[in-house]
C-alpha cells in the first residue's frame, strides 16, 4: 500500500510561491495533503486561481489584515468537518489555525495547519508569541484527549542546538530563546506529542533545516534553522515511515517538509 504523504510548507505568499514553480513540484511529488502557512492572500485572491492545486481541494483561514499570515489545507479527501481558528479572537483574526477533521466509525483524526507567531520584529510581537504558546498548549492537550491529530506548521522555534547552524550566537534571539525551547520540550514530554521528523531522524543536523534568512549567502552556505514541524499524537506518529525536506527550487524562504504515513485516512 502506498504511503499517505503530508507536506507542510510556509509559502511566504501563495502568489509568489506559485510564480516560482510550486504547482509543478506538486504535480511531480503528488502529496495527498498539503498544509500551507503564510498564504498572504484573501478569499478574493484565491477564488478562481488557488482553490485547487492538482486535484487537491483547498480550505483556508485568512487573516483579516490584507497580505498577512493565513493558513490553508489542500487535500484529496473530503473532511467531515472544518474548524477555523482555535477560539482566541485576537489570534484567530490573524489567520493562524485551520483543522480538518476526518471522522469514521473507527477513528477520529484531524490534520491541522498552524502558523505560530514570529517574535523577531520586536518585543511586542515576542510577547504576543508567548501569549500564543500559552494558549495553544492547553488547546492541543484538550484536542489530544478527544482525537488523534497531526499538526503541520511553521512553529518558529528551533528546539535543540542541532536544529540551527549558529546556535551559540542565537541564544538571545527569537526562535531560540530558552523559554521557547522549554515550551517545546514540555509539549514533547509532558504534553505527549511527537516531533515526527526527529522520531525518524533523531540526530540529523545540517540536513534538517527548513528555513534560511534572505540575508547574505544563508541558503548557499546552508546557514539554516529547523522551524517547520509535523507534531503528532503518538498513534499517528507511529505510522510515519519516511520524511524528506525538498531543497531544489526555492518557492519560499522555507522548504517543504513531507512525511509519508502508513494508512492514516
């Protein structure tokens, strides 16, 4: 039986990524589901252009602010329910959470696209990021008590030293702050979720990066960070068989992270 392939990709703008070969890549790799972040578009921008990508139907949570944030899920399978937002008015207005539910008589399973805030633009956004972490943690715990899920997304946190090239010089920078890393550790220990990539590649370093700054020669020199994850409940994570980070054409400043699962839907 062929694996069920889920891709997570921060687009840095769906129109921009599409102009750089995104559709051709999808046609070659044929994922079953793509979770996208930073759509940077509104419903009217998507209508008639990006509602489908290679027979995958799109579902979206757009930000109220134009050209900002926004997440989506493209899937071959029709969901039984779609949850837009996770219940916080401020962050839901930013278009950060979309959950597709696929329920059957045997299983209750969800695929989530989530875009965690970045704190790199200033202290106010870093505090917003901390508020988001404080809110999303109990939400995921409540969800885990009810159903299995895979959360795909740009988490904007490099968890361990092997998750970024220059970890020593970034310990006081957003994305590698001790508080952020401790939150991730808690999610993966007390919270009981599984970092699927790390479950398959526990000690991979340079090959694990999914984001590179546009400054200097970061991409050419592979001075990167691992910011993109698939976080799953244990029974879902146990179905993961292979994973790949695509580093051919650049559709975005992020690379697509794809995991092949054995029969999740």
